[in-house]
C-alpha cells in the first residue's frame, strides 16, 4: 500500500528541485533520508521533511507495521511548476528588468518494495537480454 505527501508552493525553481529529486527517485527510504540530511543544496531540508511525512502517512495507513521492517522505497516523485511572482528590478537608463521568482509543487509517493518470485526475475533477465541484442 502506498502513501502520498505533497509540498506546495516551495520558493525554489522547479529545475533546481528536479536535480535533487532525481537523486532520490527509486532509492530505499533510509538511504534517501540519509542522502537528503547531508546534502548541501538548500532544497534538501524541505524535501527531507516531505519524505519523512510520507513515511509517517504510510505508518498511519498500515497500523501495527513499522516502516523500517517494510523496506519502503521512494516509488515516484514529481516536481511541477507553481506560481511565479513577477517583480521589477531597476536597470540602466531608467528601464526596469523583470525578475521571475519561481516556485514549485512536489508530490512524493512511498510504497513497499515489490517481492519478485524467481520466475519473474528470470523473465525480466530474458527481456533485458533481448532488448540489448
């Protein structure tokens, strides 16, 4: 069962946030939390809180189960553009340059790692070999 957490109108450009989100997509939750905790980018702090919120949402849905025992993974993360604040900055010769202060929306989905049977693993390997040949 999956759990969702959303971060709305965070004042960082979507491009900068996507660079950070791409690093945690598909990782185990413990590794993603550790990576975000020590990441130098300033968007790592709210993303760390968002991931932690998604884990707590998962625990609330699955009463009696621990997130540490369930081997949760970051299933999907989407970053969309939020509202853009338009401001003016003084420029030479009486002109004004437009400054766009961008924001973004982040949607994070956490789910348990799917358990593959041996038969499914063999089929996946065969498909991978066929694609490379």
